C-alpha cells in the first residue's frame, strides 16, 4: 500500500512538472514572438564610436541601459529627450538602480560643443546621446530603450495604473497636463480630484512626471519621473509569470530599443531568477555638486565639478554607495 501511494505521488509530481514545463515553454515561445512587435533600432557596436574607453567603469555584475523619454507633442515624429536616465541591473547587490541625468546639464556633446544634455538626442539620436553620456560620465552604456509620453501612458494603463502620493500643489498641474494631452488626441480623460495617495491613470501619471512649474523645478521633476518608473517596474516584477505575455503584448509596440530579443529575455530572466526586488534612485548632478547658471542668456544646470559627479555616479552604480 505504501509503495502504491509513493508511485501515485511520483506520477502526480511528474504530471504536474511536465504540464508546468509545457506551460512555461508556451509562454516563452509566445513571449518571444510578441517581441516582434517591438520597434528595433540599430546603433554602433563599436566602443570607440560609443565613447567607451579602457578607463570606462565596468563590472560583470552590472548592466547599464540608457532610458530616454521623448517629449513628442503628437503621436508621430521626432523629439528631444525630456527624460534621460541610466537603468542599472546590479546582480551583485540584487538591485535595480535608476539614475536621472538632468536634461539641462551643461555638457560637451561630441561634434557639437557645450550644450544641454537633452539636445544630444535631437542632434544625433540615441547613439550620440549614449556617446555623450559615456564620454562625460565615464560610463560603458551600449544599449538603450526609448518611449514617448503617449507610449508611457499606454504602458502604465496596462499595468493597472500607479500609486502616487500627490501633493496639494501638484493637482492643478497634473490636470493641466491631462487637458493638454486630451487636446492633442481629441479625447476626454478623468482629472485628479484631490491630493493624497491614489491610483493614477497612465495619462495622469505622465502629466505628474512632467510637472516642473511647482516645487523645486526640474530637480523635483526628475524625482517624479523616477517615482513613476519605479512603480511601473515594481508592478511588472510582482506580476505573475502567466501575465507577462499580455503585458509584453501591450507594452512593446510603444518601445524602441537596440536590445535584441534574446537580450531582452535574458535580462528579464536575470531579474526573475536573481531575487531582485529593491529599486534605488539617484540624480546627477548631485545635491551639493551643482549650480544653476545663465550662459549667453540660456539657463543651464552646471556641475560644479564634473569629476566629482562622475565619482559619485560610479560609487552609486558599482559600489552601492550614495552621497
């Protein structure tokens, strides 16, 4: 009798195991096919052309990807990178790290001279933007992902919205942004009715992340952008594996990236299998190492010392230290 029970348990285990394996394989294949919806973009694979040198900071445990949010005012056409971030997958410290690079940073753009960081994307697309980041901040970025605000709205809605603590001085500006986007696509969207922690729709969250006329200006806006992205990432990481194909299916048409399908699947697998749950945030130029300055009638964010900011950035990404 005991032997029969053991045999039944073994058969039941094998049956469950093989069914689970088949389901996982089906999800994997389906997800791989969904990646065909993604807008792929080729950039140079040459380190010199990307501004990567032998002195560039590097680690086998950290993968850095440039993230660009475009400020397109319609659903087609080009735009400047209104949001510039470095997303770092730190497998050693089991963290995802989000670093905002302030868009108005006064920086040397290769072939263009000193200008605002966000102009690099409009001058030469993601490749020039990546080279600018690498050369100025001693980075080793080889890949990027870009989304415009209409795409980010759709992605957030697919995630079921994001929970944000809205301040009283932000309500007015969120609703102004919602109405602006409504005019662009001739729609009518719900407005935020009050302050406090609440679930924002994609359109409300995008408008929240674009606020710069209240609070601490662009410094606080970069913080809002990181808060929204952190919420999106957490919702994605906490979703069950069976939900990933539907999420990918809805999200990827709005993303342009240089990452290949195998690379995307590999990164996703790394996050799922490495136990990563923590997300840390930072901003460069860092507090105490930056000043606002007007040069030739134009307002810039100027690093007091670029070398100090490079040191702080590398400590945050590779040594898990924050100023």
